[in-house]
C-alpha cells in the first residue's frame, strides 16, 4: 500500500520507507529501488527525475525544481511524486492501494472519489480522471507543501 501523508510525503509499500519533501535523489532512488527497478527519466522544470513500475502502477519521482519565470521559489531535493495506472482508461481497482485519509484512491470509481475529495483535495495534490471508457482514476500527482 502507498499512503499519501499530506505536507510530508508518501509511505512506500513493504516497509520501503517514506519519500519526504527535500530528500536527495540518491535517498529517494535507494528507497524505491527496494521495490522496483529504477530508471532515469525527464520531467520539465526538474533537475532530476526517475521512474519505476510496481504491481501495475508507474511512479515518477522528481526534484530540484526551479521556476524560470520566478513565480514560485526554487526547491532543492524531492518535490513531487506521480502515481499512475498503466492504462489510461482503468475500469477496476488497482492491485495496490494508494491511500489518502484511509480511502483507496484507485480502489473506488472516480465519481465517488471526486465527489468526496474533488479534483484538487489539497494544495499539491491533483487527481486525474480516466480517459473516456474508464471509470477509475488514472493518475495522482502529489507535491507535498506546494502552495504553502
């Protein structure tokens, strides 16, 4: 089970630890590598990012972000985690729960999740609905402490 801890980070399954805001790329990669193979990736605006797949979920972790327009402060260390289903139109729950406040965000139809939380339940947390044909959330983007 992945557990989102608002304003702090994300707890990884199987005792792999907590990905926390500001942690280094190496620390984050080492924790994720206990669950899955880690591979480098690219994300606009991030100084580093990497990806991994775990039980039908894709993870993208990024950090050392900067805003070239100066609207937001630069932030060293881990900044965001995206958890996405491997299909854009999921029609059932994911094999691994992704939990916020005791509710599995990928375990219930998106209409129920969105009616309970809304598309942006808190600063730094975005819930992405499925493409047409799907009825479960497709992706969660989590940037703890965003907007504070």
